[in-house]
């Protein structure tokens, strides 16, 4: 028996050795490109005069050396070349890259010709972005084959012809942007034999604006749809607004302006209670004005230039407190302008010119402090009372009252124009100037080549362009989300353009040096073209078109050096690929054979052997559940050698970098500094512990690196930053329900650590900067750096040196040094109060726990006594019972006595119940949006939701026994 085993192992060992030798002799290394993909890239490149320089080397495209290419197992999975000034056409050979998932060539104005129909062969494609190029011809109907496609952006090209009906087959599509082309014909609707866009029930975005589309909208809409943005403005659509539109209650932006729509507005449009913007201007609509009083989230309304019947000002003029802008020019409105209109608290702009308003205009009393402009040109107004505190624009030109000398000031157009915001360069010397294409970087007053372009917001929820806070939030969102230095954004030329879009010229500056690398351009271009970047929510949907990058555009005129992968290299790669296939098969066989003999082999495969410690010292190989070992080189490559631009945070232990692995996975790498390294045993214990903890609301460990004196932990990358940053930057975007969901997610993560992890874990540093949010605002608790196993507790508490963060620290633990799970509960209570107040726990020397405790007043029906402490973004929610329960629960969590605090599991159940009530409460109508997400956190599952969309929650049965929330936990056996 033993003999047999020994005889068997010899050939396999030899094979392994042979493999090692082979792998070392193939220059491209293990992931050499597949020959078919190599020849496709070669063909693609041969049609470009200006491919990135890195493409001209003879190196293997899959070894990370080619900008914009990512591979998996030798197959190209991602081709991303945004903003790199490619000139030429896109080769049909792109259709050979059959494992491609991402194709982004956005913002290359020199890329022209037809879009290859062979793209329809890319069965794995999820993301196709050709925005901002110069493609012509028709959109190929073969795109309908792309069953995995979720993101399709062909906007701002020169496509002609009709929209192919086959796009209706893209059942996974969530983003469809065809805007700003020259498309004609009607929008396809399905028939018994042909598909149509009415079948796109998962799509959230229909952006078809600025084309020449004609025909009617009949049959296009139905209540199975989950659209949130319909942008059809500036086309030639005719016929009525279909009644079925009223059934799409998920809708947030509806722009049908600048078409030739006729007939009356269907009354059931009032069902669109989630609408933020309604723009039906410049059509030929008739009948009465619609009743919008049920649309309590409406910010912007424009019904100008239609043919409505004569009427008085509608009631909702004075009741819709959410309104920021009301425009009904040429609306046949008569009688008095209701004075309550100007008292709507958020109102910024009123345009009611060319109506029949008469009597006396009253702009008096408690008028909106945000009001910037009132245009009542050409009405019948005889007199006006204007409060002296209103010194902004008021236009009364063309009214009978203009004969009154006191009103003269309002009767000319020469009133002071509001000066729109512009990023200040005041701190730079006034004589500073830069040569040629370089510009002043506001961050350091140095000269650099900015990445610049036009940012267009198609439906902003405000009209005030003078408010610096609004635009400084936009600047901050660029720097944080695109990993730029603070202050390195220059905004200029802010205005509403002729399409009534808010247009801004944006220049982004490199964090170091004078120019961006090609890799940076590709990354930033993709973040903007794929909508990974999200502006503050009041800016609404956007598109971006980059200017050609000055440095590269200059380079192109110097002439291009064409060079492809040489035929020899392809042959070499092909041979290598063949050998590798054989090698892989060999390895699989090897693995299978060895399966029963794991113990003997551990000595060879145990990564800890390479740590230079014997298994005795390290207590045996680590028990890793799914975490993998990374080589230092691998992590260097994906962080550009730990460059500053990849740094996303730092702390006592060292720095955190973000990076993208070859397979496209984004990761956060925590790299210990020399001084803060752990001993090998501690490091191993930490990895073991972390790799065992798997829960959707905990940041999970992907792997680690222990090489050349480095200790690094590789975590999943959570894209939208910390809760603290979000509270700071995104303000009103985080409405009450979103905050409840964030609280619930984090509570679930902690409950898992306390109650289901084995052994249980006390976090010890729960705070808003340790709660991360993903694209869907799903909360993930991070940083178990200070975690303590409860296993070594005695009688439920651990006596240990006090650690934690001021402001979140449990006073009982601080005094007694007795640590228990209840210390985490205390800290979590503080986080709950942060969610309510938006403030840091300690601000201006005031401690939030004490402030809230002193302020609570159960008799204050409107604000529960907390008016001065509330985050303005949720002030309206303070009236609800749910809000009170939340504050009460937070106060229980921060009770001075640990024993009086609830357990984390109880906190979870309470918040679940609150959220349930929010959903089914008076506002609960919104939950009928037809989402199939049976997932309480609104993330994961099959539901894709766009950053702007309010992640939907559907009603479900969430009972109160533990097993009901068990499914959210992925319990990995020890
Ligand atoms: C204003 O117009 C309405 C309707 O056109 C009319 O009934 C009313 O008498 C007018 N009021 C004044 C003060 O002229
Ligand atoms: C307008 O009024 C505000 C406050 O009442 C004042 O600060 C500002 O200087 C005034 N602006 C002009 C142009 O008079
Ligand atoms: C592109 O955007 C989509 C939708 O927002 C998102 O699901 C996807 O992860 C993004 N891709 C990358 C590589 O970030």
C-alpha cells in the first residue's frame, strides 16, 4: 500500500517541478493571453492611430502592462479606454473578445465610423459605454443578444436610424442612455411578433432626450416598469401623454418637454407621488392644469408654453412645501397671485410670465429665504407690496402697475443679474498664469494639465446658482469619490443652457505632478461614464463629456508610432497558452489525486512556511476560510506601488490603499507600518478570526500578504465611503428611511459578531467612520483591528486595557475596565444619535448624548424637543412615532448602566419594526413600485438599483423569532 502511494507521488511531483520550470520560462507568466484575444486586440489597435503608448510594447496584454485591459485566465474581460484620445474606428474584431464584460471607450471624440454589429457576440458583456465619441450609422439590432447587459450608454454620438426593437430583449438592463444623437422614428413597442421597450421592466433609466424621435407614446408604459427617470425632452413626439404613465409610481424625474404632445394630462398623473421633477413645458397640451397636490416630493415643475384652459392659480401653489421652482409661463392663469406661494419654505424661483394675473401682488410676510427670482412679466398686475427685505430679482415689466413710480425699479430688465458660483482662485497670486494648455490648480496654485469636461445635469432640483454651499458640496464629492486632493477641482461657467440643463465646466487636477497618467484618465473617465461617481442628490441625473486631454492631444500631432504585438509574440503566446492548458489540466489532476493526502502535502503548500517559521512556532497552518495569500508584487501592481493616489485612509496601524485586482475586483488594502506590526502568531490569529467572519453587513477579508517584512490585509472595497463622510457630504440625500436602513444594516453586522460569530467578537471601536456604505447604501461594519474574542471572557466580560474612540466610549467600561458586548451597544447608540443629528458625537465641546437627554420633550409634537439638534434633512420626520421610537431606542443604548442596555439582537428587531412601519405607513404607497427585491436591505438579490434610486423595500413577513433574520447570516462553520 505504502509502496503504491510512493510510486504514485513521484510522477506528480515531477510534473509539478516541470510546471514550475515552464511557468518561469514563459515571459508572460501564468496569465498569458489567449491567442484569439491577442489577435483581436491586434486588429483593434491596427485601426487606431493613437492607441495608448503602453499598447505599443510587445508585452503580454494580460500581464497588466497594457492600459485599460484586464484579463481572467488569459481572456480579456475588460477593455476600458475612456478619455485617451483614440482616433480611428472600432474594429469588428472586438466581437472575438467573447469573455468581455466591460467595454468603455467613452470620451474619445476621434473615434468614429459605425458601431460593429459583432458586439452582439459578446455574451458576457454587462457594460457597454460608447458615450461622447463620434459614432455614426445605425445602432445594430444585434445588441439585443446581450443577455447580461445592464448598462448601455450610447449618448452624445451621431447615431442615426431608428431604435432597434431588439433592445426590448435586454431583460437585465437598468440603464439605457441614447440621448443626444440623431435617432428618428418612433420608440419601439412590442407586438405579437416583435419585441419592444415596454418589455424593459427592470430598467430604471430611459434617457432618449435630444434626438428626432417621433410617433406617439402609446403602449410604451405599463405598471410593471420600474423606471425612475424618463427623459424624452427635445424630440418630436406626438399624441397624448398615456394614462399608463401614472402607474409607474417609482418615477422621480419626468421630462417630456419640447415635444408636440397633445390632449389633456391624464388625471392619474397625481399617482406619481415620488416625482421630484415634472417638466411638460413646450408641448400642445390642453384642458385643465393637472392637480399635483399629492406629489409631496416635487421640487421642480415646469408646465410653460402649452394650451391649457383659462384658470385661477391652482391650490398646490400654496400647499406643496417641497417646491423649489415653479414655472408656468403662458399658462392662461388669472386672478391674484396667491401670496402663500412666496412663503413656501424652499422656493427659489417663480416664472409666471405671460399670464393674466391681476390685482395686487403681495410679496410680503414670511417669504422663502431662498427666493432668488420672480418673473411676472406681461400680466395684468395693478400694484405690488414687496417686503423691503426682498432685494433679489423681481420682474414686473409689461404690467399696468408699472405706471406707479414706486414700481419702476421692477419694470426694467436691467436688474442686477445673479452671479453664479465659480471656484475661487483668490488665494493664488493675481499675476499667476500658466503656459499653453496648463491651468492653475486651485489646490496649490501650481500649473498642471487638468482633466476637463462639461458636466450636464438634466434635472437639478434647484435653480439657485449663487449658493456656494451647493457647489462646494459638488467639489467635495469629486475629490472624495475620484480620489483627488482636496481643493483640486475648478468649477466655472455654471449656467442653465438652452435645453434647460444645468451645465458646468469642470476641471480636475492631478494629485501630484503636472499631468494625469493614462491609467488615471481611464479610471476617472469610467467613473464618470459608468455613473460610478455620484453627485450630491439635488443635482439629479447627469452626463459628462470630457474634453480631449491636452497632453495626449498634443502627443497625437507629433505623429504616432504604430506597433502591434508582433506575429512572433502571438505565436509565442499561442504556444505558451497551449502549454499552460496542458499544465492546468495536469494541475487539476494533481489536485484531485492529492485530495486524500492533504496532510502530507500541507508542508509544501502552507504559505506560512514562507514566513520562515516552523509550524510549531505559528501553531500550525492558519485555518483560512476563503481568504487567499497575495504576493507583495501582486499588491504593488494593483496599487501602482502603493502610490499616494491610491491611498484612501490611514490610522495608527498604517495606511489603507485601494486597488483593482487583475480580475477587476476592487479591494482595500490595509498595510501595517513598521512600528505597528504584530507578531506572527497575532497576525495569524487575526487572519483566522477575520476569515471566519462572513456577513453581508461586515466588511469581509479577501486575503492577506506576509512577505519581505510586510503585513497586509486585503478587504473587499466598499465604494461609497464612511457613514460620517456621507452624513457630511450627502445631507438631504440620506433621508429618514435611508438612515433607518443604515442603522439596521450596521446593527445586524454587530449582532452577528456578538451572537452568531463563533467565538463571539466584541468590536470595541464602533463609530460612524467604521461604518462603510456601498453603492446601494448598504452598511458594512469595518475594522475589527481592536476586536476581542469573547472566548477569553470570564462571566461575560473581559478585563482589558481600555481602547476605543472618545465620544463613543462606554462610561462603565471606561471606569471599570470590564468589557462586554454592551460597550458596543453604547457606541452604537451614539451612532444612532449621529444619524438623527448629523453631528459628530462631540462638537464645540458639547456631547451629543447629554444634549439629547436634556432636550427631549415628549410634549413637543413637532420635534420631540430636538428642533435645534436635528439634521435639517430629516426635520420633517421628527413628527412621526417612528422617529420617537428611534430616539428612545438610542437613549436606551446609551444608558449608563450596561445591564439596562438592550442586546444588539433586540436593537435589530426594534429597528426592523420601525422600518416596516415606515414602509407600510401613510407614505407606504411608494412600496408598490413593483420591485421584486425580497430583500430587506434593498441590496444584493437580483434587484439592481441606480445610485439615485431610493433602494426599494417591499413588504414581507418579518416575524420576531430569530430564525426570521437568520437567512441574512452566512454562518461559516468553524
Ligand atoms: C381679475 O380677473 C378676474 C378673472 O379674470 C376677475 O374676475 C376679477 O374681477 C379681476 N380682479 C381685479 C381686481 O381686476
Ligand atoms: C440684500 O439683503 C441682504 C439681507 O437683507 C443684505 O445682506 C444684502 O447686502 C442686500 N443686497 C443688496 C444688493 O442690497
Ligand atoms: C458600473 O456601474 C454599475 C451600475 O452603477 C455598477 O453595478 C458596476 O459595478 C459599475 N462597474 C464598476 C466596474 O464599477
